């Protein structure tokens, strides 16, 4: 199946520094339609009917989130675009921001009108500082053209913390605090930024909005599967001939992305969704890319038959232990213990009892961790034990040493 470019349709077509090139591609027509022909409730209804779900990994229905903010009590409401993109192997949002900032701005302006938010923030990953001037110019041009009269849009830069990709830690960061996960409830839709109702949406999610409003919910909903509508943008890297950013209709097979577009060969391991994503063997390459199947934030990393899964999981868990905010003990202590056990395996010193410990620890972390980092951190461990247990057992049996430097 070839690419279906919906979110990516303007990338390489418009000049990201010139709003007039965006206007020539029907830019801001959706915003005009929303403001002049639709009530806020109608806009939300259209987004709900489209079936659009969050593209940041969680998959929460976008229209429902907006409706909750719209109906929440509060003198002030906010829209936040999560452009932190700290997930390992994910760079699609960087590509979108670099090539088409205007669609994001239009989507956020529509969201502001629909929810009643007068102010919005783009939370930009610190490593994307080079995009700050581009986004600032794009916002200024949209304002000069009169498209932001009802909505003030600002940029806030992060400080390089992986945890700030989590929505509550992100809000703490915007408020000037150390980014840490908050206890829930209350949820951001009722008590978010500065304790006001807040909708937090991923870059890719927002970039679907203008086309949904312009073309209608039915146009969007006819793409994809029953529970996964539209398209999904993926970042593909690793042992492939053509790493890059690709867009496929929801429900497409993983094979179409990995072998068809990225031209991977001798595939052994596929990690979907970044450091906390799922690890799949090649035998599962026909898995559908959907919320019903496997999806995550859109990062897909390919490992060929020269790689060892124990070393991959060990390095992944080292990263997660380093990036844990440390607020809750299941994540703080659990990731450290996992690193210790995996390091032993990597040195060829693992033991049979370690399998039981890893499984019990994984269950405790998934149940008791405060946020998605700790809850999902065991995913690569669980999957690798399920599909590649032989690699661990060979380390015990043969005392094989891995990459420990």
C-alpha cells in the first residue's frame, strides 16, 4: 500500500517561512469556516464524529477532550500543544514543525475557538531550539494576517527532560516548576495549567484538525479501521536502507512500513513506540498499525539479525531509569532494579530466579506507578521475555557477555 499523505500533504510543497504559500493550499480556510459558519459545539461535534484520537501514544478521543474542557467550569481555559517529542526513535513532529508550522497554528486556533480557550502554548523540546525562530515567524505572520484575533499563541521551551513529555509534568514545566507527574484525578480537562481547564494535544493530532473541519468528519472517518480512523505518521530508523518519516492509513500492516517503505532486510526485532513501546519479533511483522493492534507515539526502530535483544533492553532500561522523575517509588526503584538485573545478564551472570523477579516487578510497576513512564517502562522487558527468552537463557547457560561498555 502506498503512502496516504494527509498530515504530510503540505510538507515539501509550501515554504514554511512564507504564509502566502500556505494560503495558496487552502490554508486557514478551515479556521474561517469554523469561526463564520459553525458554533463551538458544532466544531467539537465534527471532531468527535471523525473518530480522531490522540497521536501522542495514549489515543484519547480528541473531540471528547475538547468537550470536557468546553463544559468545565473556569474563568480561563488553555490549549497546549505537546511538541516535546522526547521519545526514543521519534522525529516525526520535528519534520512536521520544520516543513508546515502553519497547519499546526490553524489547528490550535480552531481548538481555542471550540473549547473557549483564549490562550495557547506550544511546548517545544529544548533540542528543537533551532525551530524556535521558524515557529515565532509563523505565529507572527498568522497574527499579521488577522487569523489569531481570538487566540493568543506563545511558545515555551523545555529543558531536556524526558518526563516532560507526560502531560502533567509538561504543565509543571510551563508553570516554572520542576517537571514531575501529578496525581490524578483531577485531570487536566478540569484542573490543568494553573488549575484551569486545559486540553493538551500532540503536534500530529492538531495537524489533522483543519482538514477534518474543511472536508468533514465523514471524509476522515472513511479512512482506517473501526476504532482507528485516519492516517498515522511514523518515524522509522535503525537497520533500514531508507530511514525517514512516512504516513500510512490506520490498519496498514507493519510490513508495509518496515520492508515496503523503509526497505529493511534481515529484520530480527522491531520496537514500536519508543523506549516504553512494544518489542516484536520478525514473525509478527504483519501486525496492523492501529490502536487495536500496536501503535504508540509513532517511532519504529528496526534491528537486524546482528543485534542482541538483551543488550537492547538493557540500554533502554538504563535510559528510562535515568529519565525517571523519581517522584514515585515503583518507577524510581523499579527501573533501577531492572537495570541491575539486566546488567547481570549482559555480563553473563543472570540467574533463573531473575525471570520471576522481572515479571513480578513489571506487574507492580504497571499497577502502582504514578504516570505513563513507570507504567509502560516494563513493556520492553515483558515483550523480550515473551518472544526472546532464549536469548536470556543462553546468557545463563553459556555465560555469554554482551555490550557492557
